[in-house]
C-alpha cells in the first residue's frame, strides 16, 4: 500500500486545468476540464490513509474517501466508483458543488500540515464521470415490487435521493414538481459554470428507468391538495426546499430593479 500512497511529500496538489477564459465567456459551461486518468491516480496517491480519516468524519455522508482514493491510485477505477456511490446518490454532483474546502478537503490532515489537501472533489467527479462514460452506471433492479406507493413532493436532490432509496426497497415512487424539469435548485438555482444541466438530466433519466414516475408542472396546492395526495399514496415525503428570501435590512432595498436572488436565478436558468 505505502508504495502507491503517501506521495504528498513528493507530489504537489494539482487541480484539473481550468478551461480557457475566452471559451468560457462564450459558453458559460463548467470552469474545470477533466483530469486525465494518470493525474487522478497521481493525485489520489497523495493520501496518507489516515487511521482516523478526518475527511470522512467531516463528510455529511461519511463517504469512505480513503478507500476509494487507494483504489483510484491502484487504477481500480470501477471498484473505486462502486465504493463512492455506495453512500452517495449522485457523487458526480457532490464532486462538482460540495463545499469541500469546509468539509472533507478542509479537514484533510495533509491540508492541516501545510502540504495542500488531497483533491477529493475533483477525483470523485472524475471517477463518476468515468463510470458514466464506461456504462457502469446502470438502472438498479429491485428485489420485489411492493403494493405500497410513496408520493414525493419536490424533485430537488432531497426528493430524488429519497425516491431512489425508497424505490430500491421496492416501493412505487411518484415524484411531483411544480417546475418542468427534474433537479430543483441543481437546475434552476446553480448556474452552468458549476454544474451543467445534462449531468442532472441523465440522473433523472436513470431514475425513470428504475421505475420512478415523475409528474412535472404539478404544483401541490394548485393542481392537487396535500390531502388529495395523501389519499393517493401510503406515505408522503415533503422535499420542497427553502425558498423564503432573507430581506436586506439596508436603505434602498425596496427600490425598483432590486430582485431576490432566487427570482433572478430561476428566470435566468430557465432562459
Ligand atoms: C445559486 C446557488 C448555488 C448553490 N451552490 C451550491 C453549492 O455549490 N454547493 C451546495 O452544496 N449547494 C449549493 N446550493 C444549494 C443547493 O442547491 C440546495 O441545498 C439543494 O438544491 C436543496 O435541495 P432540496 O431537494 O432540499 O430542495 P430544492 O433543490 O429547492 O428542490 C425543491 C423542489 O421542490 C419543488 N416544490 C416546491 N414547492 C412545491 C409544490 N408546492 N409542489 C410541487 N413542487 C414543489 C421545487 O420546484 C423544487 O424543484 C446552491 C443553491 C443556489 C441557489
Ligand atoms: S484526511 Fe486526507 S490524507 Fe487522511 S485519509 Fe482523508 S484524504 Fe487521505
């Protein structure tokens, strides 16, 4: 193991290259290009395989980061991917948008000792993007179809993750969302330069292939009441997110031309 790992002393931290600014200014697509395979392996090999891995302790999902870094460094990418997705419903999304600097990477002992963190997020993104390219991300099979159904209000990451876990257990899952696309703020809040829309769309397609039914342009409170949904399903999950804006306590905050961020972002992303 030591042969492949603990390279933080000899290998510097390196992020994937940024795409050229003039290209980005034209398309506003993601900032970082892909790691090439050897770079991902090299960067994973910087991990010191801590006995108490603070990266994992500070990950809200407790992802088994040191083990999938080891597998990546050994070139066992499929196994690394399988491990990373075992605790995460959409690792390629977390690899792109998690605040790693405050979670896994910010608490990595190599960062704390001044060597520069292991680039956990970029490696996670590389692993799952590779898995999609290689066809390793397939619809899952359910052990047995149950009679009970669950209605989920909200097709954001919360609703999608709940839907996937319930479907894996065999429940019939119906997800309702007031918008015309699946993804919640992943689509209508976060701009393309951080997370491109097709990354979310392919997840939605896979969930559909697993048997989850989406009802879009369906607002609970307008197209059906909560009580009506309750009578349709055996259980309801409410995953409607947080949309109440915080008011600016500043002079001029109510002037014309000042909008709440979510109103602006939703309109801009829809466009
Ligand atoms: C600009 C921006 C940048 C962000 N960047 C990051 C980041 O870098 N990293 C990070 O971790 N997080 C980031 N976030 C936050 C992240 O997007 C949210 O935490 C996450 O999307 C919350 O997921 P959710 O499923 O709880 O809710 P949402 O994503 O808000 O989904 C809720 C869904 O419920 C639907 N809904 C609501 N009411 C009803 C109703 N009555 N009937 C039917 N459907 C309804 C909505 O249409 C929506 O699709 C960012 C958010 C924004 C706005
Ligand atoms: S804290 Fe850093 S060095 Fe330790 S296991 Fe996690 S990634 Fe590796």
